């Protein structure tokens, strides 16, 4: 079994099927396409720490759900909502993150001996990148059996 590939493949497959996500990427955070060549909204998968024990391998995974914030040319008449679609972007990307979490709890991962460990976190961000992206970072741990043999 190759758990690293399995986790990436299954997350990519699921994320590519979300209606609110148009592009799925993976790798270092600096590999996110900031030149607007990707079709937004994006989901960017990052696998961080790996904690092996004699029986299990635990992966720390983060998924950035992001979309471009557009600014309206219309005059702003609200004291609460600014002149952008930032709230809409945050809401839509939060829903993508929550849907992904539910999939992790009840989807293919559970049936293939890969399970989510603990509770995930969703952290919002705005203006995180130079092209005014906003969204959420979903962070969670998954665990699978350690089938590596010393023979």
C-alpha cells in the first residue's frame, strides 16, 4: 500500500467533484497559482508532518479552499458588508470545507482503513495572497496502518 498516493488521489477525486471547486492542486503553499491562470475557486492540498509508529502512520493534512474576491463598482451603502463579494466567498469556501470534513468522516477513507483522527479546524483568511484570495484552511489528521516491513 502507498498511503501518501492514496490520500492525495482520494482527496483530489473528491475535491474535483465538488460543485464549488474548479481546480485542485497539491504541494507547497507557494505553488498556489497566483497569476490567475487557474480557474477559481481552488482547493490546494498540502500534506505536512507524518508521524509513524510501529503500527500506524498519521498524516497532517491541510486543504486551502480559496476564491478571488471581486470589488463592486457600485457605491457602498452598508456599514456591515463592504463593497466586495468577500462574505459570499467565505461562505461558499466554508461550505466546501464542511462538505470535505463530512466526506472524511463517512466516505471512502473510513472503509479503506484510513480514518480521520481528532477534530479538524477551519481557519478563515482574507487578502492572504497578492490577488485578493479569501477562503478557509481545513486542517486535520488521518491515520492508516503502517505496513512497512523491515525485511
